C-alpha cells in the first residue's frame, strides 16, 4: 500500500477501535456516573497519547504552532468532549447495538459539512453511501 493510501489502514483501525470503545464503554459506565466515566477515559487517552509522543520523540514547543491550528484544535477538543459526554450517557441509557450505529450518523454529517464548509466534491458514491448510513441508522433506531 503506497503512502497515499495509508489513510485507509488508519481509518480501518479507527473503526475497529471505535467498535471496542462502544463495547468497553458500555461495560465501563455500568453503575457509575457517565460524566465521571468520560473523565477517566480522557485521562487514559491523555496518558496513552503522551506515551506515543514520547516513544516517537514527536514533542514540539506549542509556541511554534500557528494560531489557526490552536483555535481549530481547541474547538475540536470541545466538540470531542461534548460528543463523548453524550455518547457515554447514551451508552448508559441504551443498548450498544443501537447507540453505536446512531453515533455513526456523524459520518453522514461529516460528509455534508465537508461539502458545505470545506468545498469538498460531492459524488454519487458519497450521496449513496451517506444516504445508506442515514437509512441504516433510521432502521436501527425505529425497529
């Protein structure tokens, strides 16, 4: 696989680990506050990421980062935190087999936002695939 296609490997890894996140998250929120569970998860992610940065010697001075990167990374962090808080509460209240697929509506939403805000091209495969994701989420949520 050439470097231009390596995104696919990471995307598949993301899907696999997201599935484990749903499973382990459902088990982890049993009997505890979902916000506390999110906090614990966040600390673990911080430690794991710091370990990877250290092992790969990838630490850089934050002062060298562009202001726009800071702004968008902070906004992304806020969005991620709110997403996780909602996700863990949903897992606490509902079955993982319904919560995880509904959460993946984020894929269809990301397609729309990518087209509207980033000027990405809309193609028939994106429209059909995004539509199927929405249809699947509706089927799972309703039936």
